[in-house]
């Protein structure tokens, strides 16, 4: 373990490490995944430390061709968790020809699935990204129309939302059980500098619920919007040259599911239900 111990990212135990589970549109990673967590916090997985998934505030469905389709958030998180694990294993194997210790993965998974982070602004964002895909891409697919143009519009929607969030320079979080607005940046930044890696933005506090106890942690919202913006722009530049991830890919993995007639959408999303379904 001596060499491996040198290969650890800097550990910030108070870092809440929020990630948004995003539906991807292009097969650019060489892995069979349809969704990606942004930011891709493999540093936390490799160190066995906590990350937190940003979940939509509510679930939604849409009736298409006499069937009710809904975003299955648990399968969405299952997909991005699988990508995180595979990506982390590949990094350690490629760079050090070693296996990522199972106890690191178990530690990361136990902490992450028992945590819930309270950032209303980011929850609104991830909900709107999913809803846009659901209401603008999915119907065209079932109508037999090529979805590439609508996927480009979906990426443009993410790009526009990120730029607006940075420009407005405000984010709402829950801290000490009260919703509070914080500035994302200490000062205004020109749009051409939004992807400048030297700009880190403010570190702000946030409530994280860990096994029914509230802990104050922190994160940098600018880095999240910067990563979302960069990812969407990069994908947009490559979309005409790569294989497209279609709604059918999401349906096959039950990320988009059919709602049974005698059931309704659950009120709460329990990530702990995924613990035995994620392969380490």
C-alpha cells in the first residue's frame, strides 16, 4: 500500500462534494454509460470519502402514446454511481497498475448513500435539466423524428442555465435549517472568463443530513457550474462526430420507465435502496 498511499488526492473532509446526475447525449467516454455525474468526483471515491448526489425536488411523468413514462431517479443515480466506480478503478489501474481497494469503495458508498444535501438552487437545476430532456427530446423520439437537433437544444439549455446562474451570482442553500442566499463569486467575472481554471469562487456552508443528523459542510458552487458549462460545451463541439445516446438507451436501462397503472410516483427518493444493487 506504500505506493498507493502516495496516490491520493488532497483530502478535504468538510467538502460536501455535490454532484448532479446528468443525462448524457454522446458516447465520448468509451464506456457503456448513458448518464454522467457532474462534477466527476473520482477523488472522493478513490479516497473512500463522502460525495452527495443532487436530486430533483419532485418526480414527474409524461403520457406518450397511451403510456405514462417517468424519470426513474434511483436508476439514474445507479448509472452515475457505476460510472464513478468504473472510472475510479480505471484511473488507479492505469496509473499505478494496482486495484482500488474494495474497502475504499465500500466506505465511499456507505457515506454517500446515507447523505442528503440541501441546496435548493442545484435541486431546481437538475430537475429542470431532466424535465427539459423529458418534455423536448423524448416526444420527438417516439414521434419518429431524429433527436440530434433536440439534443443540441438540450445542451444549449444547460449552457444557458449555467451562464445565467454565474451571471446572477446567487445560490440558495440550507444552513442551520434556514434557506440562505450566498454569492457564487466574490466579484463579477466576464463571460469569456467563466472557464478560467484559476477562478475558484466562494466556499460556502451547507447542511448535509447524515444518518438523521445535520452536519455543516462546505462546497464551491462556481466550480460546479464551471464544470457543467465546460462539459456541455465540449459535448456540443463533438456531437456530430460521435455516437448519440438515444432515449431508447435510457429506456433499456430503466432510467426512463413506464409507470404501472396501479401505482403512483413515490413521494421520497431513498438512495439507501441502491446499496445492494451497485456492483463494486
